[in-house]
């Protein structure tokens, strides 16, 4: 079991679910995965050590910090996926 985790993955997934209605893009499984993966490729990874004793609140506040960047990346990714959906 690895002891590190890229919390950017959680933030992108959360924000996708929060704003998917506003993305005006297909939300099938393929498009969902494509949009999230594309957004993640355009965002810096944010790894945390899961054995460092980071509290949940620290993780949560880190997530809030990235929300605007993540939403912008999701919107860009959705536009790209919309132009050539793979579903
Ligand atoms: Zn689709």
C-alpha cells in the first residue's frame, strides 16, 4: 500500500461533479474520464504523504485553495473533449 496520494485527483473529481451541469459537455463515463484526465494533465500534482499525520482539515483547506484553478482547467478540458468526443 502506497503512503502518498495526489490530492489533486480528489479535487478535480469533486469539482467535476460540482460543476458538470455548467460544463455543457456530455457526462457519459468516457467523456467524464477524458475531461478529468485532461484537466489533471494541465494541473500541477499535489502529493501528500498519507502517513505524515496531515489532518483532514489541512487537506480540505488545500483543496479549497486549488478550486478556482481546477474549475478553469475543467472548463478548458470540457471544451476540448466536446470538440472531439470519443464516446
Ligand atoms: Zn460522452
